[in-house]
C-alpha cells in the first residue's frame, strides 16, 4: 500500500516536470511575482548553475525581494509551490527590515527540473 502511494506521488511529480521546450524558469518566477503584486519589490532574479541529478537537470534561480509583508511572501511562495510545472523552493531566507520591522527582505532559491535527453 505504501509502495503504491509512493509510486503515485512520483508519477504526479514526473507529470509536472518540464516536458516542453521554451519553458523559462526566470519568466515563470517573474510572472508569479506580477500575479502576486510584488514585481516592483524584486531586486534581482539571478540564474544559478544547473546540476544534473540522474535523469533530470535542475535549473535554479535566486530571487531577492525587499520591503515585502509576511502575507505577500507567503502568497508568493504558495503560488510557486502550486505552479503547474514542478517548482521547488530550495532555500528561503527572511529578515525583518531595520527601518520598518513590519516588512521583510528575503532571498529564495527556486528550482525547476527537466528531463535530460540522451
């Protein structure tokens, strides 16, 4: 029973892994920021070196935001996780702003995966 559940979960993830050409993690993350009204809070979206993990290539970007509320941050991260493509927040660092403790600065590493063609 557990094996079947694990196989179904793996299958679900594999179906969400990028299967088509033209997908851009950078553009997708930027679009999610626009949708969540924080694009103007982004300091940068910086590509990270890709890594091959077995049959998959991990493509990642680092996103830095400034002066966002906790609610904006949570909504942004939830939207990333709920993306039709398999996106994963690998790292998230948040700190309160010195000049306004109600606001946060954050850095996130977001990864997507694509099948390596052989």
